[in-house]
C-alpha cells in the first residue's frame, strides 16, 4: 500500500495545505543508487575539547573520498554541509558539554536537507562517574537533536574505542551515506577489533557466501539483493510452499534457492550440506506473526512464533558455529523488531521472540568473536512498507508511518543496507549491536 500522504506532501498544494493545517511534513528520503554522490555537499569535521584521535580521524575521513572540511568559514560562505562529524570523545565532564553546544549551535541550521550528523563519543566509564555523566549526556543530546532536526536529516551517536579508530571506517561510511536514510537517534558502540582490509568498497562482499532465511519476498528478498549487489554469492532460503516466488527471487539475483523450513529438525545439517565450502554471512530474517491478546492466544500460535522467530535461530546458529560452517571473519545478523523493545498490543508472542533475539545477540557476540572470529548483530526494524504492514488496518498503519522522527515508513532496502553494513569484512568492530531501522520511532524510544 503506497504512502499517498508522503506523495501528497511532496507536491506544492500538499505542502501548502499540510503547513496551514499543522500536519506532519515528512521529507522524501534519498536512498543509495549507483552513480549518485554519497553526500550532496561537504562533510564538516568538528571537535569538542582536546581529542586524542583528531589526526587519525582526519586521515580516516579523508580516505572515504568525501569532501571534508574543518573550516566553519566555508559553511558561513553559504556552502551547506551535507554531513557533520563532531568528535566529542574528549568530553569527560559535564562542563565539557559546552563544547558540543559551541560546535554545533552555529552550523546545525545550515545542514543540507537529508544531512547526516554523527557525534563520536566513547563508552561511559564504570569507574569515573563524571566521565560517565558527560558521555551518557551525549545520548540524550543526540536523541533530542534527531527529533528536532527535520528535513530528512539523521543524527547518531557512535561510541568508538580510541585504540581502534580504524575500525570505525565502515560504520562512518554507512552513517554518512544514503544507505542509512531510515536510521536516526541510534547509539552504536564499537569494539577495538581491527577491521579486515578492504580491496574494493564498491564490492565489499566479493568472494563471500551469504545465506538469507525468509528470502522469497519482503525484507529478506531485499537483503538477498543488496548482498548480491555487494558481491556476495547468495543462497535464498524459504519454506517449500513459496516455490515459484522463491525461485523467481533467487533467479533474478543469480542466487541459489534453498526450499527449507527453518524449524525442521535437520535444518542446520541441510544448510551445511548446501554450502560445502562454508558460509561467511548468515542472515536470520525469516519471521512470522500470529497476533492475539494473551487471553485469547492458543498455545499453537504462541509456539509457532517462538519456534520460527527465536528457537530456530538459536538452534541453527549453535549448530552452524559448532560445525565450523560459519568461517572465521564471518557475520551473523538476526532480526529483532521495535516490538521486542517497546512491546505491542496483541503481540506477546512476537515481542517475546524478538526481545529474545536481542538477548541472544548481546550474550553470544563476545563469545562468538573470541571462539570463532564471528560477529553477531541484529537489525530491529520499525514500520517497514511490506506485505506484512500493508495488511495492518488503515488507522494503525497511518500511526505506524507517522510516529517517528522522519514521519514515514521505511523500505525493505533500509533494513537490507543495515544488514550489508554488518556483513562487511571491515565491520569487525561492530559486534553485539542492535540497530533500530525505524526512523527514530516514538515506540520504545
Ligand atoms: N515489515 C515490518 O515492518 C517488520 C518490522 C519489524 C520486524 N520485521 C521482521 O523482519 C523479518 C522479515 O519481515 P517481512 O516484513 O519481510 O515479512 P514477510 O512475511 O514478507 O516475509 C517473511 C518470509 O519468511 C518466510 N518464513 C516464514 N516462516 C519460515 C520458516 N519456518 N522457514 C523459512 N522461511 C520462513 C516467509 O515464507 C516469508 O517469505 C521478520 O523477521 C519480521 O518479523 C518486519
């Protein structure tokens, strides 16, 4: 179901009317497409306090090929920045936060539509409560700026490890590009792990094998398509009943179709048999809903949702890691949901399964990295325009679309781009993260 309101507010009479009536005016979001610039203008690199990583960060930003400037005068001479990176890693006292205000206050209004703001911080200290107060303050700051900035711009807090700035490159490239169009108000924390070298940023998954579950349609089909675009050999798994749809999706991508119910007892063995040379990227996307309020929910609706969305993810992950099917340097990406964070009326089963995914990711990530050299992360989609959400009653659907900072639903490609960023060899430092792809939804903020 197309978002007619978004289309209407993009027309001149629509803009006029919605402004007069004080209705939301969502800005059309620019997604990545070949040949278009990553940022439509310069990237402003600012610093609050005496950062120890300035030089390393400057070199990293220069390597991205973006038009980086540290000179605010350039902005005052009417060249609007399309991105701002504010290095706030040196803010260790609440007094130091004045430097954040001083850096951004003069330039935030001039940010181009669809601009990107990334504030760099560090993990709040467990021993120094002044540092912890200052660094945690950045979270409230970023989430508030995300809500007020408007015009399709996004704001994130990226906590880096000062010993591992190089590990931030894939994440900065992602956050400063149209690939992260539907992500805002997020806090992402990187480890110190060194990234694998990148031969070609345009095809980061070249030579890699990826398997996507639930790939016949919707978000899974888009994930398969984006991973293939990035160079991966893709296996599309879905239930045998999806027959033609699965075959068509796989054929269009030059991918292999694997008709298989992920809840089958031998699912992991059949996956391993389908990839005799092993796997680099395992995307657990298959998911179902069987909504009812708890008082009306029969045990079978409860069990099927838990089985598809959570138990099968645990079983196949454990078996494929234990068998060594997922290579060192591999990536596991699971699918949570904002329902798993905020809860949702009629979705005790679904929200429990998706919250379970978050628990799985956080607990397994450090161990999988230590024991297998594999990262484990999750996407948590908000309202994404798919068949699943087209079936939602009109008023609830409209609320889902508008109740976020970007005032619209996301597209399957937004989840797919996030998955592709997790999947990159250069994303070794991204581990144990649950990144919401929800336009900064008000739910479970
Ligand atoms: N669409 C949204 O707004 C939204 C929001 C939050 C989370 N999600 C999650 O994103 C994922 C994809 O959602 P979607 O909207 O594309 O849904 P969808 O229903 O369009 O696609 C899900 C796919 O998973 C497959 N599948 C279901 N059970 C399976 C099984 N046992 N084995 C193998 N494949 C199975 C289905 O056949 C289908 O092709 C799901 O995990 C969903 O919970 C979606």
